[in-house]
C-alpha cells in the first residue's frame, strides 16, 4: 500500500533533533575548549613557577647585588637548558643583567623591563605572568616573573618564558578534535535518530498495512510490537478486531481443511466437476493417476486437460443422463476403475469422478490365469500319457512282458516328470514366501566342486566334457549357501539337458571389483533373441515339445531368478542359437 504522507513525520522529527544536537554540541564544545585552554595554560604557569622556585634556591643573591654578569649569564644558560625555556635576570631598576637568549655584550640594547606587566605583577603578588610577542625574539611567549629580595630588600627579578607556539598548535589540534568529535556526535546522533524515527515509521506502516489488509478481507495477519506504547496499543486493538472478524472464517477453513485431509488420505483419486465441466476440486491421488500438474487441471475444462476418449465418453454420457456409471478405462499404461456419481451444487448438477488404479490387480489376475492354464497344461499332458499307457496295458499289454515293461517305463518317466513339476512348484512357492533372510559369508568354490562330483555321472552318460576355471578359490561371498547350491545345480542341470551328446560345459569364476562372477557356458542349442527376455518366466519354454522330452519343467530358470534376487545377486544371459548359452551370476564379495 502506498503511504501518501510517507517520511513527513520522520523528516520533521529528524530536523528538530539534529538542530538540537548541533546547538547542544556547540555549547558543550565551547565550554570544554575554554576549560582545556585554562587547564593547559594553568599547567604551564604552574611548571614555570616551580622552575623559578628551584632557580631561586640555587642562585647567589650577592652575585645579583654585585651585578656579576659572568656568573649570572652562566646561571641563566644552565637553567634555560635544564628547564627548556628562556631565562632573564633583571636588577631592581629594571635593567636586564643576564638573558639566556641574548649575548652579554648586547644587553645594553634591551629596553628597561621594570614596567613590563609580569614585573609589575610580581611586585604586588608572588608571581607575575603575561602572554605577548617578544620584541627581542619576535615570538609569542608566556612570561612568568618573581621578585628577588634579601633581608626584605628588593634586589631584582627572575623571569622565565616559554614559546606559546606549541601551546597554540596543541590548542588548534584540540579545536580540530572538538570539531571532528562534534561532527561524529552529530552523525551518530543522526543515525540513532534515523533508526528511532524508522522504528516509529515501521510501526506506523505495520498498523497502516494491517488496516489495509483488513479492508481487503485478510484477517489472519497480526501486528506484533515488543514495546508497550501508544502505537503498540493501537496495533493490538487492530489485532483484536481482526481476530474477532476471522473467527468464523477460521472455523470454515478448518472444516474445509478437515475435508481436504480426509479426501487426500483416500487412496483413490477424486475429481469434482461443475455443470460447465470445469474442475473445481481434486486430490493428489487424482493428479498422479491422471498424469497432470495441479496448475493444469484446476479451473480448466476436464475435456481440455484429459485426452482420453473412453473416459471423456463416460463423462459425456453421465451429463447426458446423470446416473451412476462404473467402468474400467485404460489410461497412460494403467488400468483405472472409474466411478462417476452426481454432485449437487448451487450452479446445478455436477459430477464426482472416483479413480482407482487396478493395474496391479489386473496383472495379478492375468498371471493367475496364465499360471492356472500352464499348470493345467503341464499336468494334463503327462497324466494323459500315463492314462493312455495304463489303458493299453489293461487291454492287452500285460500278457506281453516286453511290451508291458516298455509301457511301464514310460509311465514311470511321466510320473517322475510330474514329481519334478510338483517339487519345483513347491520350491517356487516356498521361495516366494521368504521375506527376511539372514545371510552369511561362505566359500562358493567347494560347493561348486561338490555339485560337479554329483552330476559327473549324468554328464558322462551324454559324453559331455565338464571344464572348470577358478582363478581364485579361497574367496568368500555374501548369501545363503543352500540357495547358492540350488542356483548352480539348476543352471548346470539345464546346461546338461540342452547340450547335445559330446558337447562342452564350462564352469568358471573370477573376481571383478567387489563382485564374484560365476559363469556356466554350454555348447547347446542356444536361445533365440526374441525369447531371451522371457526365459526366466514360469513355464516358459523355447521349444515345449523338446523341453518336455528331456524332462524339463519350465520352472528351473524361474527358481534361479528368484533365489538370486533374494540374495541381492544378478543373473545375466548371453546366448546364440545353435552355438550355446552363457549364464552369469554376480554376487557381492565378503
């Protein structure tokens, strides 16, 4: 708010106080200078009097009576050097008989000193003094004289003089200091006055600003003053008035905030739309689900902000016929469950849209359906084979031992396949239930060697060459030893199954930075690039017929993936069709 009388009060107050300070400083400075002047000359007078007394005690008054100029000149020079001043000895008639600044042969040129002010004063009082320019030296001097007497007989005078130029220079410097000090006092006082007046102005501006805000409907601001004065009382009165005016608004605001808190705490997105299809309310969840910013949506047309044909069509249908609507809408890679209900407001009938993200549930439903279909298929095939061979045996195969033995082997094979499938399913279910694991440090190479000894017979049956390369063997990794064993068994078993007779499988390990890398490479059939991204899914097979023929359940690599993730390890695949596959697992070193 612009203050029309800004600075007038403070300017007048500042001018008055500065003039007062200037006047007071001048008077105080004048008296201080006079006091210093008197003090300084009083000090010099006192020093000269003490010097005269010392000289008087050492002078031979008979020599003064005899007018012994050699003695008197020598004494004058000695005292002048000692006291650093001019020394003059005058006889009772006023004739100078010795002077430290005038040679003896020139004393006759000097005027008679009997009528000099300091000499006359010394006849009336103990010491006489005067300040004037010396006719002999041409300098301003401070004279101090004392009459010399013996046996109550006046025999002469002893006079000392010092140059007042130094004193005048000191007084001039002092005047300058007083002037500078007065100027500083003026500046500091002006600064203090400015701060003081600014403080008053600030209080006034606060009160005026507060009144202006109240006039515009803002009742929440308060004027705070640390001191209790008239302005503070005025400000407090405004505060009390604003507090009373804001009570009802505060209650309404609290109710609104409580409602917003409740709506914001709801996990579903909520959007309120007026009859003009403009957004009048939304919560944070709605902004997130609709993938827009708060500034983009508030007060804007819903159709202008949200470019989804299905959702806009539902809203259009609602305003055409305002009945409860519910549907699923695919929006920005999400599946949203949409509910639209009516909203009665002053302007007419609006709408409330409730949005719920059901993408995860849809995905779980899809996974469940696929899992049920896959499990049903995996069980159905071996069961059908077992049933077929069983019926054949019942019909005519039991009499022929050779045929019956052949069929029984097939039944046993399919039974083993079912048993392996059930075991893998149970193992996968057990792994998925695991939440918190306590890992330990263990040596992996002995476990790998133990596994290779166990499967050596199976590899030999296919004439597969198992090669190993362990650059270091005494290192330790962080994880679970049994889980690590399951990972290696599944990968090696997989390599043996999909490697043709006479093939090669290499099991290697090396250390890379803070990781231990274990690689199982085979010379088998390989995996096409299009299948590599899904190879770790449950029941996923590149060639279902071939996999089933060699006894694969389709769960081995899925188990490997889950076990690795539980141990914070990483599984990588590199493969080319007809050249083989390479699986590497990266564990943290202990």
